[in-house]
């Protein structure tokens, strides 16, 4: 099943029969104003109208969007998920397509959230893959060096916050990138570290690569755009 992706303020949306939904691999649970999500006649799910008090109205308040709900890891993990921002397509399949072994990596699932190992500045970190994060983040325990810029971001549970970004050499497959990672605020720091992570790999990964997530096999495919 393929769905057209709309990218708005570095967040990903698809349109379904009930309306527009935010796609968030970093959210454990889905929710909808209607209490249901219909991906197709054969794939319909009952969900809550909020998750931890977060509703579609609250998402829209911060993003300026007009979504009716969020599709999180509880539903996404039922499929092999492909996200291609070059083609603007979200694919939900039973199996991952055949891909070169060089682009395949294992991941650990924490409450159906994807936790991968990534090398930054010759050290390995455990990062959650999160399409709902417009920036990359590292635990305040690892941030060092000279700040690049101050940014504004928000989390529905804590509202708007300010933090600083720092450059890190980031190694993916055989490629080297100079990416910015922001210092996590205290709330995110606690939540991520308690779940066993060192940070968050946000939408930047998807801006440079086509991604496949095979939740059942615990594999992620990271294919650089040509």
C-alpha cells in the first residue's frame, strides 16, 4: 500500500478517508479524533482519541497543521515501512524489498520504537529513529564543543523550548555527513535515557536517504539518494 506524503514544517503527513494524519515513528501509540484509523478496507484499527493527553488539536496548535490524528509505532510496526521523501511516498508492505546487504542494519525495538547504533565522531551512540523530530538530538551528557545556533522546538508534553545545536561528524554506511545535533532538554533527556537511548535521529536522516523499517526482523535499510 502506497500513500502520498506531504511534508510540512519537517513533519510527514498522509491523507486517509478520515482526514490527514501525522506519521511519527517516535510515538509509541496512535490516536485519532474519530477513534479509528482506516489504512484500507482490510486494515482498520480502533485507537484512542489521545495519547498521554496529546490530541490532534494539540498537534495542530503547535504545527499549524490540520491533521485529525497520528499514526505511531503500534500501527506502523505491523508492516514493513518504506519512507521515500524524494518520491514523496509512504509504503506499507508485508515484506521489505530485496536490497544490498551493505545498506542493511539491525535495530533494537523498545516499545516498538526503533533504536539503532550510529557512529558520531568515532564513538557509537544509540539513537531512536523519529520522523516526528524536526532536529537530531543528543543527551546532554555527550554534547560538547562550540554551539552552532540556537533553535526553537516543541514537545506536546512540555510546549516550546529553546536549545543549542552542535556539529558532529556522522557516519552512515560508507558516507560521512556533518550534521547538527541539539542538546536535549531535561524532559527528553530523562525519557530517552530511561528507554536506553543516547539521543534521537530525526527527519534529517529521511531527507538524505530512502528508509525501510522491517519491524519483525529488526532491520533498517538506509539507501542514500542518488
